[in-house]
């Protein structure tokens, strides 16, 4: 059967808070859509919630390891995959993930809360002392999760300018592959030096723990891969949720007031913001392991499937009126943290950071408002993770 592949705006355009309308419209069409990914490769696009869960939830039919690696100049494929949980299938994936799960349990993360509250307070104090206007991205949304992941992992916060720049370049889909390859090499070299340092003198942090307790089971490249992934995933994602989530709340003052004034409203509000904003908006890839079908669509072994999380999270099967933000609704399920064996390892940490930061920010500045109409340039398009480059606020 020959099927025409469509060119779809898979991750370059987004309408502020909403997935591209072209993609959302596909949910109502039967089967799956044939598309090209950002590198021009053909793939099947999954846009509905139940189909997304089916694909992400079955690592025997849908593989991460078999997704062809994007060649990056200067870095060989084996090295690029080492320690990268998202590039592995069970049992290799299970072996590495098991070493980390203990550090990210809800109970473990709860112990970090007092320190996260302190970090949030210090940044709010600095904003207040400097006075309005303030750029929420540079003054709060980016530094708070960056400092948290640095302390957790054992990465010097003084190096933030460099690792933040590298992280945002690595997920920038508009950069030429040579540049992304060069930055990936730089990231690994930086982390490799930190791993060497931890081996020589393991600290009381996650890197120290990995070296001390699992140094014999993990190769140097695996340690570098794990730590690099945690550093990037640990700040890029949460930072964008904090900025975009704040703007979404400011657009709905009654919902912002609920988050500010009712502690019981905070956890469901975080889930609704996660669902509504679904910032991992480039479709996540899987490779078909054996001939199968999804939504009645036959899929051949070796074909690629792309799961559009942002579209799945706006499925009418999930929530009434899914295109509206309603932090007061009974929390709707979502796949904004993924699903299945690769479900976000850092979800408990990200949830705790957001549940701490949003109400603290809104309580400190009850009159918080955008300084002008937020321009299109202030939204981050063309990157794997959606969000904001800047968010000028006053109070
Ligand atoms: C995986 C989203 C915060 C570490 C994922 C996946 C998603 C996601 C969608 C699955 C991707 C796939 O299946 O292809 C988010 C969002 C966050 C967030 C929206 C913030 C709001 C964090 C934080 C950390 C983290 C704070 C680390 C401290 C990871 C890791 C994986 C992952 C290590 C790979 C898990 C595996 O393959 O087993 N995340 N994440 N994330 N995330 Fe997050």
C-alpha cells in the first residue's frame, strides 16, 4: 500500500499554549497519519491519548534502542547512546534505571522540599529587592530548577552559563547538526571531567553515590551519559513549565488566585498545567519491533512511530473541553511525563518544584502582571521542549 506522507509542522510552530491546529485536527481522522520527521524520515504519527498510551506502554512492540540514531559529527553512536536511558530498551534500560529510581521516589524527593523552598525564597527575595520589572525566565524560572539539579547531582552552579547554553542548543532543532554535535561533544567533555573528579573524591551527591555504589558496574561513558541526561532534563523542562505555566495562570486571574490562596488546589493545578501545556511538544520516537497495528493501522517492523504528547493531552476522551485550562477540574490524566518504562524519572521532583514555586511566586507578588503583550519572539519555538525565552513581568 502506498501512503502519501504529509509535511506537518511537527515541532516548529505552536500557537502559544496550543499544539498546531493542523496536528490536533488529525485526532478526528481514522488510523495514523504518515508524516516526515524533522530530518525528513517517514514515520507514523500518533495523536490520540489511548493510542499514545498503547505505544509508549509496550516496550516489546515499540523500541527506543532501534530508533535510528541521528548522526552527530564528532561523536560515535555507541558513545552517544551510553547511559542515555531514552536510547535503551529493557533489560539494558532496566539495569540503569534501577540504579536511579531510589533517588527519585516521592519519599526521597519530599526530603528535598525544605531546600527547594529556601532556593525559591532566596530568588523571590532577590526579585523583590531589585524591584520590577523582572524577567521571570532569568530571575526565577531557570535558576531555581538549575540550582536544585546542580545540588542534587553535584554539578558546580557557577558553571551554569555554559551548561544552560549547551543544554538549550542541544535541543534546538533549528541548529545545524554540526553545531548540535559540537555542543554534545562539549557537554560530554564537561561531564567527563566532573565524573573523574567524583571518582577521585566522591561527594555526598548523586554523582558521588553512583561512583561509590555502582562505580564497578557502570562504564565511564555510562556515568557521563546518565549525568548529562539528568543535568539537561533536570533544568530545561521544569524551567519552561515554570515560565509558561506562570503566563498561563496570569491569563486566567481567577485560576491564579486559586493556586495562590488554596493549598489543596496546588497539586491538581500542577497536573492541569502539565496536561494543558505539554511542553515536550516534539513527537517522541519509537521503532516498530514486529509487524503490528495501532488504531487499525498496520505497522511494519522497522517503521518509525512518532507520539505527539501535546496533541494526546488535548484529546476529548480525556477531559471535557480539553483546549481550556481549568486548574479547578478533577485532575485529568495526561502523558506530559510520558508513559510506560520511560515515564519521566524526574516527575516527582518536577512536581514538587512546581508545587512549591507557583504559589510562592503568586503570594509574594499578588499583583504580578506582564509588562506588555507577550511577543511571539518570547516563546521558544523550534526546540524539542517548548517554553519561553523571556517573560517580562511587573508588580
Ligand atoms: C523522561 C517530561 C522533568 C529526567 C521524560 C519523558 C517525558 C518527560 C515526556 C519521556 C520521553 C519519552 O518517553 O520518549 C518531563 C517534563 C518535566 C520533566 C515535562 C518537567 C516539568 C524532569 C526532571 C528530571 C527528568 C526534573 C531529572 C531530574 C528524565 C529522565 C527521563 C525522562 C532521566 C528518561 C527516563 C527513562 O528513559 O527511563 N521526561 N520531564 N525529567 N525525564 Fe523528564
